[in-house]
């Protein structure tokens, strides 16, 4: 769709509004790589339900490639300097960060952080930078406006499906679908226009 709108109308969108179905890491990475601001809720399954601190409670320190825990201790990916950057304890597309065992053992917040492990570990997915871009955007006023705009569009689709009965098409093939959607969209626009410009009241005869 982005390529098509570029070819046909020479439009390079600055932002893209979508629902959380588009909030996966690879999708956000793809959008950010194209210099588009993702106004998309981030799909994040790193939250914890047992009351212990989740990844969001740890601060990301990009300059030093490490997380800082709420107690101010670093969680590092490598504790040694590897000459080959591909070596070391990292999985494919996922980087693992770990605090020092003796630090966590002596930490007063251990029960809130990693009650069952010797030391706290955190994973960072490949597209975490793009996810962070989306998270930062989600705190802005513009994002709140975007979400309202998204709902407006979704309401139109819901109206097409529920009220105008387009859950199922009657005509066959792409041309039939095109005709049905064109008529339905025309009806929607007429309905909108009727609301914006109400018909003048008829004068009642005495
Ligand atoms: S348990 Fe370890 S990682 Fe967690 S807060 Fe304490 S020092 Fe930091």
C-alpha cells in the first residue's frame, strides 16, 4: 500500500496509524526503517503477572549497551571484551542481559525482582529500538489524536459491515467487489454530507 500510494500520488507518509495487530517488533522495525513514525500500540509480552518487576521497570542505557535495574545496577550482555562481535552469549535476534550474581544475592529488592533466580536476566529483541520509538510516540498528544482518527476509520468499516451488510458480498469477482464497495462508500459519504448540510426545513402550511 505504501509503494502504491507513492507511485500513484507521490505521497511519503510521515506517520502510520494502525491497531496493535501491527505492533509486532518486525513490523515496527520495517516502518521505522522507512522513516515513518509508527502511531501503533506496541505488542509487548514481557510484562509479568506475578508482581515482580518487568522489563519496563529497567532503564535502557543505549550508549553502554546495558540495562540499569531499579537499584541502579547494570545488566550487561557481555562481561568480557570479545574481539569478534558475533561471539558471546547472544541468541539469534535476541540479546540477553544479566546482572552479577553476587550483586543480586545481596540486593534488598531481590524478592521484587528475581525471587527464584540467582541473578536477574532480561532479553532484548532485535527490533527493540523501533519498539521504543513507538512507545515514546505513544506518550505524545499527537498519538492521542491519531488513536481518535483510527477509531473514526474503524467505525466506517463497522458501519459497512453491520448496517450496510457488507460482511458478505453479493457480486462475484474483484470487479463485483469494487462495485459494491464503491456504492456502499458513496452511500456513506451521502449520509455524512446530509449530516453536515441538513435539508432546509419545509414551511408548514397553515
Ligand atoms: S535483584 Fe539484581 S537486578 Fe534486581 S534490583 Fe536487585 S541488583 Fe538489580
